[in-house]
């Protein structure tokens, strides 16, 4: 019985330490997002002043593939001077990532790879799609796990609030 309790204790501790490492809304977003389309390192800190959408996705995930064109449209509508979309390919091998990246080359947002899941762990990813909205100061503004048509309006509403705050901060 003692062995079972010790094991249970260890499992619960690992879950609680995992949750503790995931930044909460309002906290600074983990900086490193991988290497972009051109091979350069993509960092949240280099996008200060812009709002960021970071989504974790995989090619085998139909909801993820449905979300990507919507994010492309969002970045196109808002403009890259105010919004940066980064789509992090989550836990797929490099060969598969290169194949899918080639198929998505018409999209203008930034694609990165997280084949070992290290970036995703820092964001608390345990299911995909996993979208994180980062404000213009580099703090996590909101997050959504999964995909649903109902989420779209919520994302747009939060995005509009962030854009208004971004504009107000620029004018002050």
C-alpha cells in the first residue's frame, strides 16, 4: 500500500510541476518558438509591439488544418505590422514537417517545427490544436485548446480588445 501511495504521490507531483511550468494568462510567454520559414530563430521578444497568435498543430489533425486558413485570413486582415501568426508543427518528424510545409507554402504566416515537443511543453500543450494569444507586451492574453466554430467569435473578440489596447498604448 505504501508503494502505491508513493507512486501516486510521484505522479501527482509530476502533473502539478508540469502545470506550474505552464504560464498563466497575464504571465510572460515563453520566448523561443523554433526556426521560421527562412531558418531564422523566431522569438516572442522580437515581436514586441505586435499581437501574436501561436498555434500548435499537426498534419494528421483535421481541426488544425481547418484552423490554419482562418489564421492566415486573420493575419492578412489585421496586417503583419500589428499581428504575427506562428504555427508550430507539434511532435511530427522533420521529414513529415518538410512535406507539409511545402504544401502550405502559399500561406504567409510563420511555420516552425517542434518535433520533440519541447516548445509545446513550455506552453502546456497536451492536446491540439492549442492556440495561444499573446499581447503586444509579450504576455499570454488567452488560450484555447481544441477547435470549434464557437471559438472563432471568442478569438475575434479578444483580438479586437488587444488591438484597441495596442493602439491606445501607441498613442499614449
